[in-house]
């Protein structure tokens, strides 16, 4: 199988083509939002089952939130159902059952062909819920502006960092304005 036929290969080539299509300034980092102004959050920022994702990164960059989730381990009742449906016996109890499940069944895919994903959204109102106040912004609107999928924690961590740099760049933000103006024109 050639690398570009794999899921990761497609994602990477897509991004490279995208980067190559951008205007080449004398300094590509000019005008970028510096990492010292980024904010990090401890909760999973997207995905309906995000609270069952053991791997999560959320970084706010200007008016955007870059969110990565993965290692989705559904709650116990759902795991019992999945194991039974697949005919995989889980004999342990409690934490042993959990470890056994991860070994025999593994983490769930969170989308087709991927166990991890990064999505970029516009950042809305920061969380000020009583008893929380974690500051994690709402996704407003909840549709993603950019996306990458992966199947290992290493790829997901690298992909999150890469998308943060992308979102911080002037090129990405100006390309978004153009894209949204075009979408507006079509509707
Ligand atoms: Zn909160």
C-alpha cells in the first residue's frame, strides 16, 4: 500500500498541499499568535463522548479552540455489551476487567478509521459554571473549521501541536475568511 492510500497519509498530504497553496511571505511566522498567548484546558473540548476519552488536549488560540480527543473507553455497561456482541469473554472484575477489555477489545474508534482526532472550532463563551469555572470556551458554532485523524497517541500529540501552529498563523486565518466569504456567496 502506498503511503498516500492510508488515512494518515491522506491527512498529511492534504495539509502539505494546503500549506503549499498559501502565499509565501518572507517570514511565514509573521503576525502569528505567539504560543505565550495560547491557553490550555484540562477538559475534553469536543466529541459527544469526550468525557470518556482518556486522551484529550484543548488549546485556545485567539478566537479559536484546537481540540484533540482519543482513547475512547465507553462506560462499563457499554463495554459489557460490546464484548458480548463480539463474543470476547471478559473474566476479570473492576479495574482488571477494564485492563482486560483494553487488551482484548481496545479503545473505540471515534470516527471512521480513526481512534484520535483534532478539530478546530470558533471559541465562544468561557465556562463559568458554578463549581467549575474552568474557562473552557463553548464551541460556537459547533461545526469544525479544520480536522485531522490519527491512530496513535504520538500522532495525535504531534497533530495537535501542528494544528495549533497552523491556526496561529496569519495564513490559516486569512484562508478561513476567504473560505467563509465564498460559502456565504454560494448560499
Ligand atoms: Zn468548566
